[in-house]
């Protein structure tokens, strides 16, 4: 069963039992735009209790707000009862809801006109009480009703306006845009997790550059990511960055991100040069050219603060910081020892490091020599040479007469280097290597 078939069957069941039921929101918008909806929502005049009675397999995720989740295998559809929302003290949830009997009243509480459309599941007839079809044709993001009220109800809607405008290539309608600018500081009241998720969607939907530019134009960027806003006007050495300043370079890289890119790679691209603004030194200060001494270390610390602020998981934080920390290492790959290069390509999710380096080059000097060298190395080097089996263990060292201690890691590290360099290939050669390099100190370890 497809998501559409599940939504249709839910509408069919509701109608068969005497209730109104329509497809609503983003799925209708996407269908009218000729896009495949990611998910489907249904709205009905049936109360939550009535919906629950018809669908025993339900999950009452938000029954107090009139929302019931209907799952089937891997699919799920949200069914929402027609309602009016009354009061938004927390700037996100209605203080209370009043169930209503008309779809026209229900759509007035929704965010944007293009998301306020209803569709008959069987005939495809569209019910438009908010002018959403005209705004789809005009390519406009417009708040339903009073935009100040819509953004006061849920501050995150300001970011959603930007995301939808970027995703669809639409403009934000002038009154809606002015309202965002009036309420821009209130975005700080949104929980870090919701900010993170909305920003991640912007960065991974294939229109990251436009999203960041719209965040800047609305004033939201300075509120949610001031470290990125600080990149504007920070010049770079033209011999390495003919494209211009750090802001231009970062936007060019974001433009190269395709829809569906991994969130950690997208954030790595956004943050890879975040340490440049605070480390900038002009040519007159350095005596030769613009420099950003220590920008990687500073950038890692700044990226970590951003990740903690936005409540990224430890796993995602670790990968984003690794991308920032290692992005300059590619310039040294031609001179790396074999062991160093092998350890480099063993980094977790190295494909993301390689992808970041590629767009970094293409968005600046255009030289892909290091990128191609690493690609060839990975393609031509057998995995067992990149991650060789350990030939000697700590137990073996004790059996050879070495006393356990911190030096064990030094011995095993040196032995692995020799393996990676191709100098040691067998257990016997490994034992000879250890005795030759460390045997003289055996009684002191």
C-alpha cells in the first residue's frame, strides 16, 4: 500500500460513516505542484474519540489537539479534527482547541495559504478558502490572515516561510516578510531541537544557498546562526579564493549540495570555515597575504558550541567536528607517508570528508588534484592494506617479556605504522621489528 492509498482508505472509511474527510496541507500543495508528497494528512469533522473508534490501530499522539495517528506497516497518516486554536501562551501550542464542523474554519488556523488547501480524495476537487491556488500560481509564500498573529502563535513559522520559499523558488509576500522582520528576535524562544531540525531541512533539500540567503535577508540568520552572518565581508587571499569572501565561498559550496545530502555533511559544509572571521589577518598585518592562522582549531571549538547549542546528538556532533577539523588536511596528501594517508582515509564516513573537499575546491580555485589522488588511492589500495590485521597483541608483548604499561600503545602504534608502510607483513616480521626497535628497553618497560 502506498501513502496515498492509506490516506484514501482513511477518507473512505470516515465518509462511509457519515463524516467529512479531506486530504489537507502539504500533500495537496505538492500534488498541485506535480511533486510526490513525502506524507499525507487528513482532516475531518469526526472528533478524536470518533476517529479512535473507527481505527482501533490508532496512536493518539495529540488527541488533546485533535490529532490521531493511523499507522499501517511502515506507513502512517495523521488525522486531525476540524478546529479553532485559542491562545498560544508558549508560542507553539494552542492553550486550548475548539472543535468545529467546517473545514473553512479549520484552515484559518494554518500557517501559509499554500498549506491551507483541501482536496477530495476521490475526485481531486480542491477546496480553497484562503487563496492558496492563486499563491501557488504566483509563486508566493503568504501567511493566512494576519501574519503577525500567525508568527506569534508559532515562532518557528518564520523559519518555515524561509524553507518553503527556498524549496519551491517562491518569494515571501511583502506583508508576511515585514512581519517576520518585526518578530525576528522572537525566534530565540523556539526550542533548540526545533531550530536544528528546521535548519537541517533547509540544508538538505537541495536549495541550501537560497535558504541561507533568505535567512540573511529576513534577519533570521543573525538570530539563529550569528557565526555564519559574521562571514560577510571577510576577504580571502585571491590566489586561493578568486571567488571572493568567506560568505560568497560558503554560499557557493551550499549551492553544490544536492537534495538528500546527509545532514552531517551539509552542516560540515556550512561550518567548515566558521573559524575564519575571528582569525582574519590582513596582508598588511602579516606582511605577505591574508591569513587565517589557527582557523581550523578555532572553527572546531565554534562548531562544537553551535552543535551543543542546537542539541545535536553526540554522534552527529563528532562527525561535524571531524569534517571541520580535517578539511585542510587534503592539501598535504601528496606529501603524506603511506601510513598517514591510510589512517586519514580510515576516518569514519570518509566519503563525507572527500565530498566536502571536492565542493570546497570547486567553489574556490577549482584544482581537484588532491581529490583525484585520494580517489585513486582508495580505488587502487586493497582494504586489507588500509586496515591490516593486527599481527601482535598486548598479550604477545607480555609473552615476549615486555612489562605492561603505557609503552604498549607506542609499540603497537609503531608496529601498525610499519605494517601500513609495507615494511612488516607477517607475524614473524612483526616480532623481529618489535625486538629490534624496543628490545633494548625490554627490562625497563
